[in-house]
């Protein structure tokens, strides 16, 4: 990863729409971004496509980068992560949740529920934390790094989100 000064130089070249800037961007960041994307998607081929989409988005939207809000590298990581998660969401239209289904006996269980509907039950911060840990397969430590939050904060968001989901489904069960 490049120093802040080198990153600023790359940003300046990208804002000038310099081919050298794009070349430096690729040379300096492609390996790290590809590793993250491959980790999320579990597919090198898909990751390579998303990496290209990431660099295109960086190129087209470089004017949106604000150094006061974070580092250039973090900004790119967020773009890559979001594109990766969007890809996975498109691949998983439904999520199977084991041990739930509505049966004649009155036992409440859900076999399939839309992934996005589950996350809409939570606030955005809880939903992102649970998405990474339970649906994307991140460890708590990895998810905390991706979200740029302390580990304890991530664990609290996951715990509160799971509690909210548990209460929601418990209330739904009692309404049957």
C-alpha cells in the first residue's frame, strides 16, 4: 500500500484524467483490492471483473473522493466491497434459514425469506454488520476492519441486530 503522499499524487493524476495516474492506480492497488474482492466473492474470475468495475468507478468518480472523510485507499476499499456485495446479493435472491417453517402443528418456521427483507428489519449499521458476519462469512475482526469500526462496536451491532430479529420473529410467531 502506498504512503499518503504517493496516494495524493495518484489522486491528483486521476483528477487530471491522466493515463499515468490510472496505470499507477492499477500497479499500486490492484493486488490488495483483488484479495479483498476474492475473499468476499470466493471467485477469482468474478473478483477480476469486479476489480475492473472498481477501477472504472474510481476513474469516473474521482471528483467525489474527499480526503477529509478518509484515505484514498479506504475509499477504494468501500467501492470494491460494495460492488462485491451487490454482486452477491444479485446471486442470492433468497436465503434459506434452517429450523424455521410454518407447519400444521403451529410451529413457526421460515424456509425461504428474501435476504433484503431480513436486513430491512434492522437499522443500516446493524444490517451491514450482520450481513458481513452471517451472510458474507467474515470473522468479527475482518468485518470490523471492513467497516472501519472497533471490534467491540461491531460485536454490539451484531448482538443488538440479532436480538431485534429474534424479537421480531417471536412476535410474528405469537400473532399466528
